[in-house]
């Protein structure tokens, strides 16, 4: 049944990738699918699947769900074995970074995965092949498909080669750290109350606004940050707060760099 659907799918040659392209992708990732229908499903975005007769069956959303769980397990297993000196909180933050959509989308771009994803016409026209959420979801779906097809062994091999190979560099990348999450966990751990982020200033034109945000706990300012977006400014405020707390001897679960 799966193969009959697979060949029907490839008869739409004016929009679908050719079989040679899928072979090329499998050569690139170093894994040959026994059931190529799983690979096709992993590459089928819901915008494309809705153009078929059974969208709930054919999109990659279910494989994404499975792949997310498999990815978290595989990365946690790797971190547990690699960083034996780190505590649970630090390992949690490391895993959060490594399985984030931003990192997965970056890896998907390295694999040119966006070239193989099947999109609906509107999504294609709006630049969906470069969208972080679509690329990250496709990466997770690919993991899910690989797991169903071959188990954990090929997943571990793939992740070591295409996700974890420069883990030290990624974990030191300031742009990827979720300082807000780290600060929230610290405040909750210490019982300091609730965090409040407040915009102090907005400068510049609408398309290039510079936000200045202050983070406070119980009315006391802990950090001030700026960014070309409110969320970015909040991250920088949290980073500044963590840096100051670290200087005062408070243990934080990430390394906070300089200015």
C-alpha cells in the first residue's frame, strides 16, 4: 500500500523531486532507506500534503513528533556520556541549545534539506524553503523516518556526523543561548520571586527599531539589554543579569561571556 502511494506521488513530476534527487539526499546523509516512502513523508510539508487526498496521513507532522522525541533522547544520551562532570541543570541547557529549531535549521541548510522539502504553491512562493520552522521540522521528521526505518543506530551515526560534530563551538555561540530560560530557572531555584521584563525605550524607524529592555525582580533591576527586536533585547537583559550574578558568586548553568 505504501509503495502504490509512493509511485502515485512521483507521477506528479512537474512539482515533486525526482527519484535521483532522493538517492542523492540519501547518499549525502549516509543512510539508504529500505522504505523510501518514509523519506518522502518526512519531506512532505503540510502545505503540500493538503493538496493530496489524505493530508493528515501524508504530511510530515507525525514523523516530526516522533523525531523530536528520538532526537532529545539521542542528544541527552550523547551529552550524558561526553560531559561527565556537568550537573543536570547544565546538561539540560546544553540539550536545549542542541535541539533548538535554530540549530536544527542551521544543520538542515548545511545539508541543503530545503531543496528536497515538498511545499504547497503559496508556501513555496513565500520563501518557505528558507524558513527556520520548516527546516527544523523537516530535520526532526527525517530523524523520525530514519528511526522507524533502521532504529537508533543510524540515528546516532547521523547525529554525530551532522549535528554534534562541533558541539563545543555551538555551545559557546552567544546567539544560541537562551539566557531568559537560564535566568528564570535560577530565580525559581533561589526563590527570588517573579521576573519582569519592561521596555524602557524604542528608537529608530519601524523596520529597524532598537529596543532597550530592563529585567527586574521584586522591583530591583538585574540587567539592561538592547536589540533589534523586543525578544532579542530581553535576551541581552537576561544575559547582563546573569553576568552580574555570576560576578557576585552565584552559580549559573551557562558560561556568560564578556560584553
